[in-house]
C-alpha cells in the first residue's frame, strides 16, 4: 500500500510540473514559426519576410483601437525560456501588432508584457517623437498578456505594522517587510 501511495504522489507531481511549464502559444502555430528568422532580420527588411510567422516578446508602449482592430506598439525584448520578455535593458527595436478585433486598451496598456505570434505583413512608418520610424507590422494570430507582477502587494490584515519586529512569514515574499524595516513607518 505504501508503494502505491508514493507512486501516486510522484505521478501527480510530474503532471503538475508538465502543466506548469506549458507554452503560451499553441503548438500548431509554433510549428509554423521560422526559428532561423530573427527580429533584426525582419526589422531590416520587413517586405522580404512577408507571410512568415514569428513569435516575439516585449513590453507595450501604446495601444489604440482603430477601424482595422487594436494596434499595439511593442518594445521588443529577448524572450526567456517560457516565451515571456526578459527583464533586461536590451531591445532591438519596436514593432506594431495589429489584432483583428477589439482589445481593451485599459488592460493592454503601457508597461504590460506580452508575447505575440503573428504573420509579418510588411512595414508601417509612423512618427516616434520628432522622427519617422519604420515599424515591422504583424497581423496577430495569438497574443498572451503576462500577469502584472508590478502591483504592490499588501498583507490582507490591516495591522501589519504592529506585529513584533521578529515576526516574519516567509510566504509573503519580497513585498512584505517586517517592522521596523517595512513600508509602514511611524512618525513620533
């Protein structure tokens, strides 16, 4: 009986590990992607790469709803192992992603991280500050909005600052700092 119980736990943990690492873009679409094609290749010559499917990650600079759908300006970032944008100060440029229907720009707002899979449809020149910038343009087939992890997290109880300084719950993570080092400072 003991062997069966431990075997069940191992199988359960294995299944949970597999589902926790699932890609954010569907397999049929990932199979269409040309993995030898880099962002720089498309950026330098978008017209030569028309019709090719790419997956890029980045941070939203601006989103607006147009007659064609939602046009999202994205600052490209290198993708991490899971397909999300890495938190580095490195980018090879910006690109535009046109989603064929309505997306709420309050949700898909500035600073949100996305992974976009789409077809290269050419280029579009638009003003960027005082210059004209040529963006590669993607027709979005799939888009994944990463959870916003920048929100300030506070403990659910109202008296966090009054707990003894030695009390610390490790499950609250980096956003909770025990007194007297936390964000709640008392002025005398």
